[in-house]
C-alpha cells in the first residue's frame, strides 16, 4: 500500500536519530545540499516555516519599539579588527573577498559573520545627543561562517537569521533590553513553536565574542541533546569605546553608549523537527504551520464529494485557517502519508457517508486522534488547532522535565550521561578548568546555562569540591 | 521659524534635480553611505517602505502560485561560467571570495550578481518528470555588482531585490509566465505606487545577459529621465541546455525545460522619490506609506487637547489606518515640516477650536488641500487616503503623457532632447548600430522599449532611413 511506501523512507527515531533527522528533512522537502560546499537551499516547505517565524517574531520585536534596517554584507578588515575580543572570536571563520570585478582590493573585505562592527561604525557617525538614544535596530539577513561540517538547519556556512542591535544611554537600560529580548524569544518559542525551554546566563567560556554577558534559551531535543535556540548579549561599553560612540548627556557631558545584540536563526527549525517530529515525519505546531489543515476527499469520484470537500475548504479559509485541499489522483492512503510527512497539524477526511451524516472526520497529526465535527460547526476546528498547540507544548514539557537529572557526585553525573538522555543540574565553582574537565569526563557535556533561579544542590563544585558559586544546567549539545 | 529651518536643507527640484534627490534621501533619513565603498545602509524610514513593497508584491506573487525559497549567496566560478552569454555579461562586475577562514580556496566563489546559475544547478538534480513542472520560485535577498559609482537606491554595489525564477514544460507556458509577471509588476507599480508606466520589449542590445527576450516597465522621473523599474526575462532553453535540465514528458521522451526570471529592486524607491517628491521632501503614496496619517495636536497644553488627539489616533488605528501621533515638545510648525519631509500622505491638526466644533483639519501632503472632517465621521479618512492615491497617479500620468513626443526626423529628435525633458517615440530599423548613433547624437538617449501596441509614425528608421521595423520609446535614463 502506498502509505507504507512513503513512510518506509524514514528511519525510526529510536534506531538512528541522526539518520531520522536527515530523512525527515529530505522527505518533507525542507532543505537541500548544493554544489556550493557548506551552503544550503531552503526549499519552499522549509522557507515557508521561516516566513511564519519571521512574521510572528517581527511583530513581537516591533511591539517593543524595534525598527528594521539593512546594513551591508561586507565588512572591511580594519573595521572587523577594532574590537579585540570580537575579532579573535570571528576572524578564523570568515570568508574574504579579495577581488572586485577585475580589480585586486587594497583592503580585503569579509562577508559578515555578524554585524556589530558595522552598526557601531554607523552609530559613531550618527549619534550626537541623548535625544538620539536609544537606537533599536534589527535586520533579517544571512551571515557566513566558514564551518567544516554541515547539517541542515543546525550548522551551515551560510545561514539565515535576524540580528538585533541596540544602543542606550545607560548600562541599566541596555541590560533591561538584553533581558527583554530574551523574554521575547522565550515567549515566542514556547507560545508559537510549542517548545519548552530552560533559560539563563552563559558561563564566561560560552559567552559571545566581545560580550560582557550572554543570555540563552536552550531546548531539549528528543535525543536529550541541547540546542541553543536564541541568545541575547549585553556588551556594556566595550564596542562603544573601541568605536568611540559617544553622546552629550542632559548635563552636556560626553558619555559612551551601552550596547546589546540578540539573534535567532534557522537552527530553530531544527529544534521544531527534533522536539515534535515522529517516525512518520514532521509534526508542526499549528501557529507556525504554513498549512494547518489538509482537506482530503474520500471516494472523490462519487457524486457531490469533491463539491462538499471544496465547500469545507472554502469555509475553513474564511475562518482564517490556512487550508489546502488535495484533489490529485493519488490514493487517500498516499495523501494521508504525505500530509503526515509534511507535519500538517490536522487533516480533514470527508466521504459519502460523512456527507450523509452531515459531518467530517478530523485527524490530529500529533496524536492521531479522530474527531467527528458537524459540518454546521466548522468553527470548532480553529479551537481544535489551539488544543493541538497546547497539547504539543505540554507533551514536550513533560519530556523536558522528566529528562532533567540532579547530581552532586561526579560519578553519578558520568553515569547519567552514559545511561540516560537529557540534562544534568550540578553545582560549579566558577572555574573554566572545571567546565573543561566535566566536558571531558562526561564525553562532551557542556554548561548550557546558569538559570535565573538557582537551586542549591550542595555546597561544593561537583568536579573540584571547592566552594560552589552556581548551579549549572549541563548537556551534550548540537 | 523652525519650519523654514527644516525645509531650507532641501535644494529646489528646478535648481538642481540631482542635489534635490540627495537632499530628500538625507533629510527623510531613508538611506546612508557607509565605510564600505559602494554599499549603503537602508535606515528605518527607507527600509519600512521596502517592507511594504515586499508585503504587497509578495502577496501578488503568491496569488499566481509562486513559492519563496532561499538559495546560497556564493556561486562557484565553474557554475557561473556554464552559460556563455550570461558569464560574459556578469563576470566583469562580480566580487570574488578567494579565502575561507585560513584556507585559500581551490575554486574561487563569486558573490551572486543574480542567481540563474544556482537555480539551474538545483533543477538539473531535482526535475525528472513533467509532473515536477512548473517550478515557480522567488527569493528576496541582496545581490552584488561591482559598480564604480553609487547613488542611493539607484546604483550601489550591493542592493536589495527579489529574483523570481521559473521553469516550464513548454516555451509557450514560459512566455506566458514572463508576461504574467510583467503584468504583476505593472499592476503593482501603477496601483500601489501610483506611478504610471510605459511597458514593452527591450531591443537586443538592452536584453539581460543570456535572455531571449527581456520585457520592461519604465517610469518617467520628474526630470524627464527614464527609470527601468522592473524586468521579466524569457530564456527559452538556453540555460536548460547548458545545465542539462531535462524531464520525461507524457510520451516518456526527454525534453529540456523553458525558463524565465524576473526582478524588481530597491531602485523602485528612487522612482517613488523622483516621481512624487516636491521641494518640501518626500511624498509617499498612501498604499505604500509606512505611516499614512500623522496626528498633530495644536496648543497641546490646553485642557483636553492631547486627550482628544489621542482618541483620534486610537480610532484611526482601529479603522486600519497606519497612524502616528507627534506628542513631542517641538512646535507645530516643526512638526508640520517634519511630516512633509517624511512624505506622510496626510496630517491631522486638532486644536481647542476644532474640538469645540467637533472636527479636525486634515491636510493632504500631495496638494496641501485642507479638509475639515467631523469627529463623528473619521471613516472618511481612509476614503480620502484612497483619493490621494488616485490623484497622485493621475497627476503623474498627466506629466508622463505630456512629456512624450513624436519625431520622424533626426533633427527634431535631437532638438527635443536638447530643449525638453521626456521621452521620444520614433521608428527604428532594428539595427544596433542605429541605436548607438541615436544615443550619440542625442547626448545619451537609449531605446527604452518597443511597446506592445506599436504605432506607425513613418515607414523609415529615424536614423538611417531604411525600412522601419519597430516603433521605439527613447529616453535618457538612470
């Protein structure tokens, strides 16, 4: 039967998670490799998810006063080098333009790996008085980092993202903005993507190059690994001093600005796949799904079936539901499988018997529950979609909570990472050396974040036994 | 007075059109130069216009079945070289990446000047059967061409655009798509941007590199020059043969596909400025204006004025009008000038006397007409905005029509281009040499297009006197 034919192309999650991921990306036609090493094509199905992410997140940014801009793709070498920590972090992984037309360039230009330096250069020219502050800018673009390995959405040389950059008259205001944008990410990912998160501050070794503090949201994939899903950085005045971004305050004295940046990328699509997907393919949360309902007529050759299905399709669109109808000559079994692979949150089956009984059958993608809906009560369908959204979040939340362990002894921590999947909460002294040793001992678990509400599991660092400064979430990561 | 202060920064259009343009871009804060030679920053005011263009045009694309994608930024040299005419057209003006991280690349990569080659490379892999056709793809991105000179929006090394790429089972279907997308551009520019157009086919010498036919929409700026505002290309099977994009047709025989591409860029913002702007600044058509109405309270310190102005502001937003309110401590005169420079289509003035009379005064930006609107009839304001949109188009249409001249003798044509501003209609033999000679004789007028409905002005080519093949619109251009 064609249904089996379609699904057998997807490896089971439990057999080989990495292969399952690759299969889902391929079968759902989200993204493809190209002749350009390390660079990917976002196909229509994948890009449509990104467009919905852009729309929802962009609205949330604008509600906080952020304005969109577009800054250049290229950064002169001298500009990239202005902030010492930043250039050390990024110079080894940028691509260099050395020739334009037939001309060899006097100064080479890098393709932006991120754009702090460009924004600072502009602000140094533009900002004169406290009246010019704050500047709250964002851009949707692609950046390039010369990675060795490539995995769809998770790691590629070029990737799509948004980068927000703001400057403020005081450190306090900049710190508030840093946390405000982390909250925007947290709310967006939990509410619209139905992905539960842990959040907190990165340790010094995991901070962004040039930042004073980096805050992060971290999600747990179905294999128990962490995916850093969005970061928000407080820079203090480091860049501002390097670039001389100063302003006259209300007392007519010069001060330097304080700065933030924050970014979320197409990696988050990897998180959607690995949190919600199953052995039949993608499972998309309704709020972000390009198509929310697929209408599939059953025995479509019978009189009146296609007409009734079309009527349902049109009425669902009128209700604001993103709906498609599959009128192809494929079998219903093939159509069901296809809708499941694509992760469309619900399908509507409607055949002669349903029409006789003035109803349709809605099948939920997340749990395959069949729900009979009267044709006079189609307005229940948007409600069901919201239920799916909630249930998907709750299911993932149960998974996250039940895969977070505590350890106070190193042996326990090692065993947990050997035998189980998930995160471990453990105390830490604050030394980078202990982070390195823990990573080595556990076969790769790194500090994910120091949560805002730290518990006190013991007095001692789990590795060195010295006084503990923080509770840290540890996990292997993508 | 502050009003004068603001406006004196803008040179008069009639005194120096080029300087006027530069002043408007600067004073309205649309776009700025950067430390990166030839590359521009699109500031919030400029980028917000582009976002509205994207939204409206993207909807029109999707209504015709187009899907958005994202293809890589970089093109390997060997891929760029596959189609002979294409590489000849673009190779001299691309930027080359020769180094990635610390590694010198074996094959250099160019930053895309346009992406035909990448799409073809992907389709050669992806397309197998007639069932896979058509592919109707579009992407919003930036491209880079190593230009010598830079003018905001009109010419820069990096610019923002959309590039649509489609492949089809037959030449006929591809040609229909080429014209369909030209019509999408035509409708969008005339309806949403209120810019009247001429349209038609480019002569061979003005065709896109690798195209069999290039169609264009051309607008007339206030100085009488032409701005090519959007192009749609029919490629036939040239690229398809070079890249071996073949499919099995219904008879199980191999055929090569036929292809189109079409693009519209941020140049169009230059057209909006130069068609509608005046000596007080920008004038934006309401449908594309980021802010449609600016509410300005008069004598705001008097009791109840700010509250009433806020009420009007909120009610206009509820009516779907993109509204802002200026509650700053600047003078009303400054606020009026600022709203005019920014090109906001209408301002609402409301003071104590207006409130007494239960009305407000709306001042149209395009013609400065003052209209009294009862506070009980705010729903008139969206109607007035539509009137402004219509009137702006009609005014520009009168300008266009009254600046198109006919010539059948070369001397007349030369005199028209010397004494007047605008386009000239004249007959042409079809030889590239005559185009060159006409350009030289007129001090730079090039063939803009061969319109779909050609008139027969005479039997002879205006330059060589041989038999005329086509009527051509000629004009100096940006």
